[in-house]
C-alpha cells in the first residue's frame, strides 16, 4: 500500500484523522479504500487477520455496487465494518450543484471534495449509451488559451478514488448504467499519470465494475512521454490528442505546452501508440473564428495527418468570458470538414452537448469560485 500513499498526492488533512489502532492506540492515518488495487486490498485484509476471500466481497461493494458507506456492505459482519471504518475511508464526492440542459438533457455536476475543493463532471446521453466526462485534476497548469479549467492554475491531482467517485456518483444519481468514460474534464491526465492509470485499471477490473477499456477515452494536450508510456500499459483506451492547429506556430498561440513539445515529437508518439495498441488515434480540433478555421489550414491539417489511421473531431469552440475567442460559423465548419474529406481524412463535427449550461471545461467551477471567494 506504500505505493498508493505515494500516488495520493494532495490528500486532504481531514482524512489524516486520528483513529484507535487495532491494539496500539496510536494515531492511524486512514487510507482511501477505493483507490486500492485488488491485490493491495487483499494484502490489507490479510494483515488485519481476515481471509483473502473477503477482498472479492469488498471489491465488489466498492466498484460493482458502488457503496457510499461501510454500513451498506451488509454481507460483512458489523465488527469487520467497524474495523474497516477505523483504518480506511470511502471517497464520495458531494453534490454541490447540477445544471440540466433544456436542449439535450446533458447534466453538468459540481462536486465537492473533502478538502473543500470543487470539481466538474458531465453526464451525456447518446443513442449508443450513457457517457460521463470526468476531471483528473483540480484545476490545470497547461494554460490552453480557450479553456476555463486553467484560469486558476493547478491546485492538486485527484486520487483514483476521487476519479471513480465522479463516475459512481453520477451513476447513482441517474440510476443508469454508464458505458463510456471520457477523461476530458479539468486537468491534463498525463500530468497525473500514476493515479490516472490506476483509475483505469480499477474501473476496468472484472471483479468490480468491469467497464471495457475500449469505452474509455483519454484526452491529452500532447505530452509525448506520457503517450509512449501509456502505449506500453496494455490498456486499449482511445487516445485523443488536442491538436487545434496544423503547425507549431499556430499551436503555440493557442496552447503554451506546444512551446515545450513540437508536433515532430508529439505525432510520432501518437504513431507509436497506434502501433502498440492498434487503437485509432482521435485528433481534437477546436475551431476558433479567424484563428485556425480557414480552408488553407484545413489543407495543411490534411497534409499533416496524411497516411495516418486517425479520426479528426471538429469542435465548435465554447466561448469563455475570460477569453477573446469566438466559435466559427456553421458554414465555415462544414467547409473545413469537406476539405479534410476531400483529402480522405476521416472527420466528424462533434455534436454539441449542454451548450446552454456552460458546457465548456472549467466554466461551472470558475463561476462557483468567483461567487464563493
């Protein structure tokens, strides 16, 4: 479990509460039970004198049944539940606010964490199933110009339990099954690599929720080392690269991270990801009026991606009041898509979800921070 404690950077002080040890009477630092892998859970239970089979019961309560409290684990003895509560805690984000779209039923949740921070998560219903978009960090330090998540910088990383908590709470609140998870909310997943990979392993574990790894999309602004590292994890998740420009100069204007990593570094990492996983890479391209939406930029993008087994997701940019960017017009977006298709680049225009409820990443959290600070 030492490895978990190293990964739980930024854990709040409330959880480091004193508790009576089994025999010592010393202060005990509680551990986030939902962030433990199955093997770690089993080892922890054996160290408590329990039989290994208890791990399967408890893991199911944590992830398949998504228990919010130890008292819900009804097939465990009361004494075991009490002992668990003295050594561990369950991460359950608390609902602060929910905005419901009148256009398509999309729900944007603001969840409160135990240390007082708030994060955003989104519920989206499609014909093919229910998708949730979750945050991987409180805030973000990548500084993308059109994103509200970065306005306050990075506060801290989220733990695996806090990421799982967003998924499980939305499932509980809606009473519906979730088929897809998108790591595209606030934060850069590769800036919180260990916790994100642990989250993916936990949510795909067949002894728990058993979500298909192919139903998970991880969105990155382009950290080559993280992309290459994930390619070797044996997790066939969909990689989505925030591209947003066909060349480094324009990309640096929109995304400060491009000053550190050029497309000559990022795109070969994406190629490596495809080679290792067989998963087609998705390139996200937010269309900003007068900035990156001309036909010549579409042709340059087609040339850049030529020969790659990929998909381009064209996104009408969400206006953010703190930023000057405005979305491209519908005709411009259609023209851009047509140019890509002319050059045999697979492209779709993302269906806008929750446009009337501040659908862009970070907008709800930012407005909450403004009114509560």
